[in-house]
């Protein structure tokens, strides 16, 4: 640990000098190449995929980078998931299995189909779907399994795929937080029937908004293409407004693709920096009592670290609450957050499942049994213990990681004082 940091100094929240005054690296990272690409697209006057080249070029580049046969760009990650559920014909009355520890879009797209979201509890060690509880959640109505590679860490894909294959249920990987992450040296998003990505501003590959679907299945790709293009498929282009299927306009613009092509040239170096800093930070934080960094399954050969996640145990910090721990950490110049609230018990879900449409579609018994069936006690607990650092914090020098570890250890040494101060 860098000698410049003094662990016994008073915490910033109690009037001491903060461990850090400098901000962490800002996000997004861009420069001249992005500017030229955007201006070039502007001046070309070709702003949509129908008359430009950028979207197609990006799709080819992203497919090549991930090892997928096919890539379809979409207007955001939510629409990538939406496209896949439709390409796989998920309909009202079906069930879709998802984790409760995820961004709300994962469940919203299931509700948009008037399907039933079935939650599988979280493995608190990894923050991922607990694959040992997957089998029990499957019924004859299960139409898709949608694991999420949360925070850029990777789900136990061997177990999930084995269970899905045995039942012939397609797996849609929500890889919206896991660009370039790997399972046994294969990129996530290429392991299931389809994989979905987001290029929203906070994500590790960013064009403000944007998304993509990866698949090796040509027929799924063609259905996905048609759905994202108002139902008009590749072969239908140029025909007289006659459509064989329904769809939406979920296309990416040429501006976003121009930006993504440039951002992709920065991606590999950023991935390597996050992975090295993430592993180093784990080696430091793993030594601090009461801090348990998210573990990786043995098959995870590359963590994309969209988030750096750990569990906080107040018992090792003189009972200091997580909220005060976060406040003390922020005072030291380390922005940290508490992460998700449990998704499966939120009011919007209860209201949606109680709506006229759902009551018409689903037998009363299924809706009545749903809350108990999708209870996730391990996840409820994880949501009270989690601490997140964002991906940009891993983009700087190794000494940034030292500063995080020092701030946490300083808070631990003064935790009793901090707790006392708060109650005074
Ligand atoms: C960001 C995100 C999405 C949605 O992506 P958008 O581009 O914001 O629509 C879906 N799932 C997960 C896990 C995400 O993090």
C-alpha cells in the first residue's frame, strides 16, 4: 500500500483530510476520432441505416470482436431484449425466468409481452443468478431463461445452459453490463440462443443510447431484424408495404454507430485496465475484515467490471450502518453506492400482475401463488449488504485502488467513532 496514505488519520467525515481530492477518471472517454466520425456522418447527409454504412459496419465489427455469427444493432439495450423475446415468440401466458438482482429493464420487457416473470434467487457470493435454484423454477409454461451477467461478472453458464438444453428452453443472455466478458475464453452474449447489449451512457461501450443482439442462429437473426424494422424483414425490403409479421422501429442511427466504431478502438485497452485494477482491488479488499468482494465462478475467464461489487458487514465495523459507511467513503473522495433494491417485491410488479390484462390472461391460482413462488430471501439480504463502485473508477492508475482500500480501512479503524458521532 502506498506510504502516502495514513490509516490512523481521522476520517474525513470527522474532520480529517480526505484520502482523495482528485476525481476518478471521467466517463465517457473521447477525442478527435469521435469528433471527426460524427461530423463526417453529419456532412454525408446519410443519417439512418437505410442509406448509410455505419450501422452495418458496426454490426460486423461487434460480431467479429465477440465471435458471434450475427449482430443486430438496436436503439437501446431494452429494445435488444424486447426484440429477442419477440423473435423467440414469447407470448402472453408464458413464463420467463430472470434474476431479481438486475436493472428494471430485464423485467419490464417480460411484462411488455404479458408474460410472467419468475425470479430465481441470487448467489450472494457472486451477485449472479443462483443456478442451483434454476431447475425448480421451470414449468411447462417456461418459454425463455434470461440470466444477467451482472456488473460485468459472469453467470454460471455451464449449469444454466445444461439445465436449459435438457428442457429445450432458449437462453437469452442479458449482457447489457458485460461487454467483452468471457466464460471459458468465449465472449458472453454468444453462449445462449442470443445475447443482448446496451450502449447507454453509463455502459462500458457507449453511444449515449444504443444496443445490440448477438446470435449464431440465422433464422432468429432474420426474425429479430424484421421485428426491429417494423416487421419488414431483409427479404421484404423494397416490397410494397406488405408485412408478414408485426414489429417496431427499434433501429440504431448512423450517428450512434459512427461513435461506437470509434469507441470500439478504445475498448480492448479499457477492458484490460479494468480487469487488472479489479483483480488488484480484490487482493486488497479481500484482506479487510467485513469486506467480501464478489467472487467469480471458475469458468469466468474475464470479468468486464461494469461494477466493482462487494458485501459490507457492519459487525466488523463496530455496527456502523451501510448508509453511514457509504457516507464516510464518499467524504474520503470515493463515490460509492448501495446498488439495487429487491426487484421482485416492488409495487409496480404487484400492480401490473393485478391489472385487468394479467387477470384475464393468467389463472387466478398462478397469480395468487406468484409472490411466494418468486420469493428471493438471499437477494433481499444481499440488497442490504451490497456496495458498488462504477466502472470508470477502475480506469486510472493502480494507486487509485490503493486509495479505495486505504479509505475503507481508515473507516474501519474509526468505525466506533463514526457510529457514535452519528447517534449523538
Ligand atoms: C442497461 C441495462 C439494460 C437496458 O439497457 P438500455 O440501453 O438502458 O435500454 C438491460 N439490462 C441490464 C442488466 C442493464 O444494465
